[in-house]
């Protein structure tokens, strides 16, 4: 499905030719994220992600960069997580060479103008303030802090107002020199394109891009103490809560089994959480669960928004549904979850950006790419015994955490509800 070339400088290039596609998606994935940062420089990866958009050598302003992509009907953006930063764009096929040139120039030759950096510092601080004002986003931060206290995994990827304030241009340059190096970067492209043509363009544009030693990332620790319940007491019309459990890593073969468990528990309108809390009891409008997988850890998180007087009933129901996953899963429910999971995966593969992301993310984080058909085959082989084994592996009252944003002050009554 993919063609792979490694340039002399260590840069990995992946292409997926889709002959019928009218679009081309280009992703540049860099091993740069919050797990590579010191506490004092928290938010550095995210700050750096913003700066190439302010201007590069060939497109020396934010407006010229955006016009080069949007002016031909394309879209572009970037994102930063704990383990990688991704710059991407999607354009019609006739314009993909220019789009690739723009992204390469942004990564290889950003201007990093001090005045523009100060403007962007204010923008990022406003972005952080916005997050703090949205309870549904804030509770996500709180559950991460609870699951991974006093370490990079539990920090906001964007840092804090104070850490962003103290990041200097020298910090940015030094960090970029280490992390934005060809050995630590994957370029993944999907669309009606020719692999050799893509490789030649990238090779010509990055011939003097040299290797530097990347920084190490912080391993997760479960020895740091944290309370079972973390509350941000504020006046809100709705209480937002997350129940969280440590999950499985990207290297754990059981992660696909956990995804089926998650589907049954809270992924979609026919899931147990949705049917129980919303349809049967009317406790919530929005309730769902999700899994996250990282290099050495993961999480299973349930989110719910409910009226403050109903929060204890909601937590009690969520815990009951989690506990129900320890019981044997019926054949019909297992079959439905497998078909749902496979169907969602295959539907995503109709989009060139999803195809490019599938390859680039796996290549960067695990150094291998699982074919979609192989994953579908693995899902088909999952049985009820697998689900029961992984449920017992993940679900533990001792490890369960609860984060709440809303008009609540005492954690004692909530702690009693988390006893599995």
C-alpha cells in the first residue's frame, strides 16, 4: 500500500498512490512534543509549531504562506501532541508540488522573526485562556493530571501562561535544531502522485538538512501520588466529569482488543454508556468513552456532562457500566462492536489525509506500518475470552481517577463511588 524511501540524511518518505483521487494530502511529522520538554519550558513544542506559519525564506509572511495554499483551494494546519508535531496540507492534485515546497520551506527555513514571535506568544496565551474557560476541555486536562501527576504526560501540551511567557527565541532555535532533524522526521503523502517524483523534489529541497542528536523523552511513572478525585470548583450550569483508567501502549498487541471494549462501553449511540445514561436515565446529553495510546502508556477515559445535582448518579452509573465490562460479552454485542470498528476504520481510509496520517504516525512512533487489512484481520480474530482478559487487565478500582469541573467542593462522597 505504501512506498518507502530513506534519504542519505535519514529522512523517511512514504507515499501511497491513489489513482482515482483528485486530492493530495501531505503530512510532515516530527518527533517533537511535550514529553521532550523540561517543566520550565512546558509548551515549547506547541509554541514552535506556530512559528513556521509566520514566514519562511521563499514565503516570508503569514499571508503569503496561507495564500500559497488557500489561494488554490487547499487547506493547511498543524497540531502538537505529547509525542509528535504534524504539519499538513491538502490540495487538488495540480497544486501538490507547490504545497510540498511550502511545507518544506516552513520546516527547513523558517524566518523565526523576534517581533512575530512576541505577537504569537500573546496568541498562544489567549489560546490557553480559552481552554481554561471551557469546562469540557479543562476536565480533560484534569484527568490527565490525575492519571500522570507531576510529569510530562500529565501536563497541558500547550504549557501554562507562565512557562509560555518565559520561552525565548534561543530556546526555540536550540529545540528546533535537536528535534527538527531528518532522522526524527517522516514525510507522508497520499494521492495520485509518483513516488520517485516526490522523492526527487524532497531530496533536492533538503539536500543540506543534516542530522542532529534528538532529545530523549520522559518515561511515564506511576509512583507519583495523586488523589483519586480532582475537583475544579467553579460556578457552572453543567458539571463536566471524566473517569479515567491507565490504558495500553502503542506497542501492546492488546490495544486492539481494548478498542473493541471501548466501543461496547462508550463509542457511539448504541454503546452501553449512551444507552444507559442518556436514553434510559436521561442523566446526560453528551457521554462517551475513548482510548489513547502512547509509546509506553495509554488511557481509557469516560467523559460526561450532567446537571450538578445529578453528578453522583452519573458517576455511579458510569462505574456500574465499567464494572459490567468484566462480565462475559455476548456474541451479538461483540460482533456489532467489531463491525462498527472495522467500518469506521475503512471509511477513514477513503480520505487522503487519513491515509497519509495512518502511515506517517506509525512510521514515526513505532518504526513500522500495519496494513489496514492486517488490522481488520486482527479485529476479526478477537473473541469474548480476549475481551474478558483485557478487561481484567485494565479495569481496576485502585487505579481509577475522577476529574470534575463544576460547583462541587468535597471529594469524599465521590471517592466512595469509585470502589469497584
